[in-house]
């Protein structure tokens, strides 16, 4: 069915194409038409209705909007609603609209449609939720072509309701290196599933988005690199321009690593089956001695019970093998455990202390009103008073303090570094309520943090209580909405998923992917997500849940 050049005779009932899309007619005749199946589209085929003889401008406009759900062959069906010579790109942007009004005549040759827009996707596939629903009116000009109404130079892009958007588009992770080149860090993009391998490599070589640039993440592809890809699952053949063969063997290796990790976000692709050439010739990469990490595993559930800190078990708290009981007398209310489980930063009444593999606790920050500390993979302990975001400091392994000013205003409720150390997740409360930001971390040549540039506003629904990293591309958010509390799974650029309601929750911590999330209630119960939805008791109890780097 998906081999290149094979033809499919598809018969679709078009009624209900925009289910959930307000005011758009959902009636239509059964249509049969031959189309070429895209060999690189792993998803199901959707065939919009083509324009019909004698349709008036309003019907043509409705058909054109519906055809935005068919990206195959460069939105070939949508193009049929346009006058010859019209300029339009279906991939220039996407408006995600909670409602779409009926076409309204502006004059004899123009119609408009009014939308309630809740999110936009730019030409590079980056999703931005709007701070509030915005009314936008699009105007479409018409002309007659062989006696039929056709649209002239329509506004760029497509309009989709939230359900249609997730039907037509999928999220894909494009990977870039952190400054140490130890980690490959994902940036979330949304693309139509048509010709997806080609789209991924073309966007990858263009580099990362603004909030992850400025030395936050690195792309090894030189400026001007071009790329094409052919998918033959589970393999992908990637063709780069010949000039990249002049790059060093190490750079060529890192190009391959970026490409393999990014293309593996296609469910049918194996990273080992990605073959990369340049100018028709194989690359000459250096030997792969160290494989960059893209996923991180944590062990067990970590926290405290008011008397001890360690691994939570059904029988109580079990001391950490390399920490023992040396942190138990600090009166801990929060803690973060290093990845090697040999270092622990603890917040108590006297401030933040660091417990290493040996010796007594070392005071790191004794200022009043500190929030829970966070650790990065390079040994820096991050601390900040809740009411003074500009006073954030990162204390290095040598004890030197590095000021890293937060440029957002308000009271900090929580902060947590991603496990690759490249982004800081911050929950703030200000005059307009709570906000959730992810902020790229700029580091110097010694990997010390030096700046936090423009925050990326995640805009979850409801009042944010707490947030945590689920993986490199998404976060778990505990929110209050109306009279209830719920957990949301929120991509770093994308629509949220509801993970169910919880009662009297006070904190959330991450673990291994979504299944590793844990929620703490005011009564001290630790909950886990159920495989069928909702939250279940683990049998564990705690006074606080610690985070694990």
C-alpha cells in the first residue's frame, strides 16, 4: 500500500470531516478518486472532497478549509480550490482554532471567516500556545475560472480544530547537542505525516529555535547545509551536500548522531538503519567511542519521612548506600539526588547543604526563604530565594558561586533542571497568576552556567501547583482547575494531555517517562499513574518527594 508510485482508489464519506469544528458544514457526497500514496507517510490516508461544479464562493471556501486536513502531495486537493497562478503554502503556518465561523460575504468578490485561535504552528513546525484565545478574521478573494469560483492568493497556511490538528500532525523530536557534547537534547516540532523523513532532516540542518540558541544547544551542521531523505522503513537514506565531507571526522560523526536520533522519532525507523551520504559518497566519521545520552533512568522513589532521607519502601525509608544517614539530622523539607547517587543537596531550616560521598554536610546557601534546590549533571547546585528571582546562584563543585539571574518577575514556587542540564523549568506566581517557563541555560567553556536567556512560556491550563520533567521533551504539571486538581502532560511546544484528577495533591516528581511520575498528597500518600487512567496509591508515604538528576 505504501510503496512509491502505487495508486489507491479511495472512497470516503466526507460528512463529519471537521467533527468538533464549530460552524463548518459536515455534509458532503461520497467521492472516489485515484491518488498517489506517499511512500514516506506512515499514517492513514485522508482524502478531502474536491471542488464540485457550480459551487458558490461560500461552498468553495468551506471545501478549501476542509482540504487543510489532506497534506498529501503538497496539499494537492486544497490547491484545486485556487485560481491558476495563486501563491499559497499549506506549511507556512497552522492556526489551531477552537471555533470557525460560517463564511460571510465582504463584497461581491470576497468572503471572510472568523476564528477563535488558541495556538499557532510556524513554518518550521514549532507550536506556540497563545496566552488567551484570540479572534482572527481571514479574508479570501475570489475570481471565476472557466465559469467556476476559485480563491485567489489565500492567506498562508491551514486552519484546524484541536482534534483535527492531532489527526493531521504528529510531534517529532529534533536533537541537538548540549555544550559538553555528552547529551543530545530534543526540540519538539509538529509536522504533517506526509514525507516526514525529508521534513525532519531539512529542519534539523537549519538549527534549533531561538530560545535554545545563543550557546544553549549546538548543531554541528555548517551553515548552508542541505539535506534530503528517503524513507524505506526501518531504514532512511539521507543525502547531504558534498561540502560537508570537508568537515572533521568528529564533526561528521556528530552529524550522523544528530540525524539518527532525530529520524528515530519516526515510529517505523531504526536509528541503526539510517545511512548518510554527502554528494553521493559515504562520510568518513571518527570512531564512535562515546554515545551521547538521550534518555535517563532513575532508580526507585526517593524522599523523606520527617526523620530520614533515602529510598521510599513499604517498610519506611531505606538509607542511600553512598549517603547513609548523614543527611537525616538536617530537618530536610526538600532534596535532590545526583545521578551517581553519591551526592545529595538538601533544603532544611538552615538553608541548603551538600552531602558528598564522604564527610559531613557542607553548607551551600544559608539565605532565608530558599526554594527546593536543583542539581545539574556537571555538579552545580542551584539555589534561589523564592521572592528574589534575580538572586539565583549556581555553586560549583569547587565551592565557587556563579550568579545566574532569572529575568522573570514574581515569586518562585519551584525550579528543576532537565537531566541534560540544558533547560531550567520554573513555576512562578505573579500579579496575573501562576506561569510555567522552560529557560535555556547558557554555559561558559568550563560548563559553568552564566545566563538564562528568553523564557519559553508553556501556558498550561489552570493554576500551577508544581511541575517536573517527564523526559527531555515534556513535563508533568500539577494544576488546579475549578474545584479539582489534575495532572497534565505538556510537551515543550504542543497541546497538553490530561492524565487525570487527583485529590489534595501538593507535589509532583518525575521518574522514567510518564509511568514514572509520582504525586504526593497532603496526607503523605504517594500516588502513581494507572495504566487505564487516573492515579493509584503506591503504598508509600513521605513528608516530601525528592527529585533525581
